[in-house]
C-alpha cells in the first residue's frame, strides 16, 4: 500500500490503461481508441530514464487498474526498476475522479503523469501522446524547472 499524501520523496507517477500479457494479441479495436495503445513503451520510457530521474531526486511508480499479478508480470518481463501500483479497487480513481474509459466491460485509466512533491500533485501531464515520449517530457520539465530555480 502506498499513501500518495504521505510520500516523503519527490515522485513521478505515470498512469496507463492496461498491459497485454505475453500470450495476448492486441485486438485491432484497441488501436482505434485514442491514447490506448502504448502501455509497454510508456513504461519502458520511464525505465530507460530511471537513473536520470533518480539523479534529480525523484522516485517513479507506474499505476493502472489491473491487479497486482498483471503488474508483477510487467515488472519482470520488461525489467522495470520501480514498482507498478494497482488501483484495482478504484480507490484513487474514485477519490480524485480520474479520467477513465470503458473497454469490453473494463474501466481503465486514461494515460497521464503526475509530479508529486511533499504529498501534493504539483504538475499533471494530460493528455499524454505519444506514450513513448512522456518520460522525456516529464524529465525535461523537471530539468527546466531546476535550471530556472523554481524547484
């Protein structure tokens, strides 16, 4: 359990709809939903820049409404150096009225990213497109803010 209001380390959370499992094929209709495709590249973007975020003092978490088993499989399969959180009970979704969409009877999060400092959301990146560039966008925003002294 992670209480976002009690995070004492600057944090980036990125939200995504769902990851396909290795045995699943991605249906063509999924690709027709704006912002749906790209969950693994989204996650891998943050993986690839993880050390740079860490050097700026930020930890990273991924978040989706899939259950913990889906999250663990993703972490292991693509070698994520951070945890992926499950909001399968929709506690965060409901509390903050996060944007979602429905697909085949599943309620899924829309893609976004947050910067959280001192238990407060200080920046929201939404909508996110393309997903594989979101980590770069967030990192560049953090670096620019540091350079201008607005940290």
